[in-house]
């Protein structure tokens, strides 16, 4: 009888150290979709400054309004920040909800709420509830069985895990920067020491293990060493999967348009993946949005130009390829920033108001939904909770946000504890 250590070794060796097998479990456990929709979530980790991006207050006192000015968009009556000119030129292709609000000012608490829909009462550094991507992976599976359902780019995103749904629905991540000239997806190729002969031996080992007991429980990490390991072995050598992750196939001019940085190239790679059959991709938007100091310099020099180019190019590219109705692009962080500028020329954490961008996915575009007060502190019309923001996404991708899961203690938990899709977006 193989020992527990043997099972652990096989779990690592079966794919030469790969992490894909569990993700493929979604293929067999998801209902058939009536329409193959997908989501690209651009995660602005740290908390983007809503008052400097989508909800500027030019008539506020200088210590609130800051250095930036609003500019007109191509939708009459809607203005956004001057450092988002490419997005301003395509406002008709997306909508911004300016009135999302919650009460958690900690990064962990705010991230948990905005990525799962569930508030927590203590600061945390890992998922207590499943991330949106994991929920979609569990209920929808991949749009193409040769690809993972859920991917994080360029690396695993904090609070992007599956929690009690099990490790099978954690994201696959290349853990490499697609902007690097030598970009390779670590988990999509065999290590140099694993040749075809050794790979065949590992396939045979898995077949032999089919006759052994499968009662080891590691929250889904091994979960039976069943057919999904063999499927993942097939993915390693699948031209389809390798082609989807091969960003070098894109024209240099298009890559330039997205921006030659980790955010821009991750947005482009995300488009390749959803086009190939991945259902949910979360893109980490470069990091650095926690602008306690030098807020305006950081935004103006790096954060906003890269974000503007990456997101605008993604929306345009999907539209040009006829994919905009089938792919939802959503951009948000864990909270907004304080309206009042601090002594370090920065803005601090502010959950009272934040802006969320939506494009495609069959939603209504060309709108600025909701308002905040004169200092961008709190909503004055159409306040929406994190649950509303996420219910809108689930609606677009065809997931019932009232669906019930059971956690490790067998307690029934809905996908979302509260919230309904935003009517201005879904009709």
C-alpha cells in the first residue's frame, strides 16, 4: 500500500510539479452553459483613488480636489480624470458606477469583501470565503475543456482563492511577467529533466494507482488522484493551451498599444485566454495603488498611464474582435482613497465611496451611475454594496448569485449574502 508520502510525491510528480489538475475538475462538475461568457477582472490592489480617476470634484477645496482636472468623454455630460484620455475617448463602450460603498478600511477586510461579497470582522490575509473567480470556476467550468476555468495574471492575486470550495478551484497562474522577452508559463511546460519517456511512466503510475484506496483528504489538493491528473497531463502537451498562453504570437504594434509593462501585457494575455476558452481571468493591475504618499506623482507618472492604455486597449480589442458581448471587463479595488489629501501629498484608505468600471458582457454602457457628495465621501444617489457590484458580474456570466454552497462545517452559504444586479446596467 503506498504511504501518505508516496501520495504527496505523486501529487507533485504527476505533472512535473504542475498545479493544473485540480482546476480541470470544474469541467465535470459544472452545468452546461446556455451562453459561453467570460470575465476579465482588473484588480487594482491597494485601493485606487476614485476622486482622481472617475469622480473628480473640481469645485471642492484645494485640499480635496487635488492637482488633476476632469476632461470630457465621448458621451455628452460625462467627465473623467485628465490622465485617462484613452478611456475618455471610448466612454460609450463602458460604464462607471461611482457610488459603491462599504465600511472596511483594512486591505485584507476590504479585499475579502470586494472579491467575495462577504464582509469579515478582523483583518485577514487569506480567503475565508471563495473568490468570485473560484465560484465561477466551480459553477461554470472552462469554456473550452482544454484550458483552465480560472487564471490569475501575472501571478496569484491575494484573496483570489477558493476557500472551502477546495484547492481544485484555486486559480492557475503562470507566475511570470508576460512583458519579459523570455516569458514562459512555468506550469505549462515540462521541466528539462522530464522527457517523454518519463512522462509516459508517470501516466502509467497514475493508471496503477487507480486500484489503490483514495481516501486521503487534503482539501482537494490530491482528491483522489483521478482522471483530472491525466487531463492535466494532456494539457501540458496540448498545442491549444500552449498557443493560448503564447503572447509572442501577437503583433508588436498591438502589444505596444496595450503598453509594454506587466499590466498592459497581462490585459492582452487575458484577452487571448478568454478568446481560447478560459472563463475567468483576474489581472493584477501592476500594484502600487496604495498611495499614502506622493499620490499625484505616482498616478500621473506610472499608474494611470499604464492603466489607461491597458484597459482601453482591452475594451477596444474585444470590441474589434466581436467579443464585447461575450466578455465582461470589470475594474475595481478594495476601496477608494480619502478625499482630504494628507501631509505626505497622499490619500489614505476610504471605503465610503469607490468607483467600479464595467464594459461588455451584455451590460449597458456609456453611463456614469450614482453620485457622491461634494467631497466624494459618500453616495448621494444610488448607493450600491459590494454584493450589488458582484451580483452584476455574476448576472453577466450566467451564475445564480443565490446558489447555495456548503462550507467545511456543512453550513449553507449563498454565493452572495446580499445584493442584486445593478438595474442601470442589466436593464
